[in-house]
C-alpha cells in the first residue's frame, strides 16, 4: 500500500460526522491521559526542590493575599515569571493548599497538551495519527512524570503546543487567518509568562 501522506493544514471539523468522531477521540484521550496524570496525584509528599519552593511561595502569597510578587521565606522570589503562581494559587483556592492542589495544574495541562497534540496531528496528517500520537505522549515516562509535579515545564509545553496549533490553523483559515495568528501570538506570550525567554 502507498504510504500515508500529510494532509493540508485545516481548521477543526467541517461536518457533523467529523465533529462527533473528533469529540469521541478527545473524550478517549482525556480519559486515558487523565487516569495517568491524576491517579494518586496528592498521595505523595512534595519532593522535588523546585516543587517545594513553588508550593511554599504560593502558600505565602495566599496567606498575604498577594497576587503580584511571589515570596519565599518572606523575601521576594522572582526566579520564574508569574503564571505558575497565579494558576497554582487558584488551584489552592479550589482544592486547598495541599499536594493535590499544588500538582493539579500540571496534571490538567498534561491532559490538555495531549489533546493539543491530537489536534495538531489531525491538522497536519490524519485523526488516526493524532490519536496515537496523543496516547504515546501521555505514556512517555518523562512527560508523564513531569506533569505530575508542580513545575513550570507543563505550562510552557501546553502554551507552545497551542501556539503551534493556531499557527497551523492560520495557514488555511481564510478570513480567520489574522485571528488565528493573534491567538498563536497570545499563547507565545503565555509561554513567556510561564518560564521567561528561552
């Protein structure tokens, strides 16, 4: 048989049948990767040095009702940009200041990154390529392990993937080309707010 060729980049879903199929794929990816990233998420103590520092810094921000300047041991802690601290503080408000609350954003962003990989695969190749790429990514040891910790990397990975996804959409978006490009730039900015210039 002839090898599979890459499809033209396309914005998501033109038919109701295609939408239903893609939603089924996204649901399956979300369930599968969610079990990997969320199972027992808060059952172990914080252990990575960065993870403990970020968690303590966000706790101090919450206790001081501070949103702009992270602190650690009551001293400014400006090692990384603010995005991780904002998102983790919201997670603390919802789930409490505990291991699960600290790690929830990374796990959530891991699931969303797998969905983004699926959509990129659908746009550049086929739905089957995107589906298996997402499942393989979710079972990659380094990726899964890093997204079960409170680190800046899950933030950067997700925003980089979303920026790439909307750039791909912009290549065949017609009248929406500029909108998709602006969304792509928006996510680049979020990436910088997550880990700084790289």
